[in-house]
C-alpha cells in the first residue's frame, strides 16, 4: 500500500484534506494518525484569521457549500501549540497548508515553518474561493501563479505541493505553469464556486452569498480535471473531490493521481479517512492488485486502440 509522492514515502495513498481535519491533533482520539498516508492541516496564514461570518456552511443535495474563509490560529500559534503535540505520533506525515493575502505573506509563513521539525511538506493554497484577498486570485492568474510558485519553491526547504483552483478556463494550463515554476506536486481539485438561496426568506443561505461546493456532486468534474492534468505534467497529483468509497479512490488513481485526499466525507463520518484506508486495502486484495501504486494512470480506453 506504500506510495512514493513528491519525495515522500507514504504508508498508503489516503490523505485527510485541508480544512476538514483541523490541525491533525484534534482527531487523535478518533483516527489512528499513523495509519493514514498523511493529513493536511487547516490553511495557515501569517496572522490569525477569524474567517467569514455565520452562517457559512449549508448542506446541498450531494455535498455541501462552505464559506469558512480560512479561519485559522496563525502560523506562530500552530508552531507553539499544535505541532509539538503531534510529536506523540512520529510516523504521522504532516503536510502544512499555507495561505497568504499577498506574495510576501506566503513566503513569511514558509520561512517560519522551515525552522520547525515534524513537517513533511507544504501545500500552497492558491485556490480558496471564499476570501476577498489572495486565494483564488493567485490560482486564476497565470502570471501570479508562476511568480508565487517560483518564489515559494526557492523559500521552501520541503517538498512543495500546489493546490490549484478548478475555477479556471484551463486546468491543463495552470498545472503546466505550476510544474514549470518548480512545484513538486499538484493537488486538485479545490471547491467550485456555488450558492444557495432560501426560497422562503428570498435570501442567500450563506452570509458570504457564495461558497465552495464540495462532496460527491463535484466528483465527475474533479475526475476529468485530474485526468487532463495527469496527461499534461509529469509531477505527481493529489486527487480529490467527492471521494467517499474505496471505488472512488481507485477511480482517481486510474485517472492519474498518485494519492488522494478525503475532505467532505469527514463531516458525515469523522473516521472516513481511516475507513477508506481499510476499504482500499480490501479492494486491492479482492482485485489481486499487489501494489496500489500500479493503479496510477491505469485507465484503459479500448476504443482508442
């Protein structure tokens, strides 16, 4: 079940996604942190952020909309209060999601994290649609993305994963830009911009008016984007978007992902990520798959010869 990803060796390809798993330590009594491939922290910024006003989460027919707004305790509090607690799990792979309103904010967070032990990699968040500065602004602008990734790669002492926005005209173009600028891997997809309206009150259901759509509803689009990006770049891909079952994870691997992230499913089942590890292991055994890594890019299209 082990996979090589961006210079890391993961016990398995199942990773808990940013924004759905706290800072990792909050799940220690629920999930066996050392049994999952890795987890990604909430997005960390230079200073603490309070996020958007409530209501900021609403259930949809096949998932949910959220507009949390990257609420977080800030990088210094994470290093002081959260990261030391994770030392109880030395084999747990901790990937830190990094966010900034400006270029220099991203770099400042990375430079602070560089001095800490117990971090496996950074995930550069250039795709959050629920903040008014930074976030998707960088992920949707080719020039800004190239500049930020190049600068972050120089600053980083660890593997750099770039979390791309799906809210772009061409995911292939943005994937290539990230790869050429020095990204060690890319993760996709983040949420799609959507909204919900209360017909009785005639008002938006979310205070931010729009939010990020996630869950099973986005899986077909996410699969398509992973497939397209995998054909365009040679760096590994973290696939995500509506993964709930082992079969979902297998589909993303076949589309070209090296590993997968599980996010919204953790809201319905806090043990979803650990359950998926067991499910994927059982699926591989029942299908005589000796190495889960052999599934990556294994999609066959017989009618294309």
